[in-house]
C-alpha cells in the first residue's frame, strides 16, 4: 500500500521567510508535489518561465494550476509566465503572498493538484 504523504502547511510568513510545518525557512519557497524547496526569486521583476521550470516539467497531470504569491501587494505577473503555463495546460492564480499562503493551506488540505510559488515578504 502506498504511503499517504501530507502536504506541508504554511504556519506563518514574514520577516523574509516562512514557517512551514513548524520549521523556519528563509527566503522564497516553491511547493510542488507536496515537496518544499527554496525558490531563488526575490521579486516579481525577477520572475519568468525559467523560474518555474520544475512546475512546467511536472505537467498538467501533476499540477492543475500555480498559486503565485507575488509579495506584499498583488501585481500582474510577466505575460511570458502566464503564456508558458497556458501552453502547458495549467492555470495561474496570482495573489499577494499573505493571501496565497492562507489559500494554499485550504487547497492543499482539499487535495488539490497545485504548485505554490511564494515570494518572501
């Protein structure tokens, strides 16, 4: 029988990082297939398809949409990012990082197939 894996929970955010499942993580994060990794993006200006290569590689069978937390205030992502996700058959939801962290916890608990890319605030 396959082991059921729990998605990480985002317990807190701010101060340049996150507390994920009880552990402090400095900087931005990417959660893909219930696995947490550091994400080297520090601002929306530094974001493009190359920074979500792992999400694109996972494909639409693994990821229904990318939940993108863009920092302290919501702003539109670069058009190339949306175009790359659309070409891969994935959606994009853009929010400020605080809202995205809360929404991620709800959607992950529901078992949704999503990736979360959150820029630290």
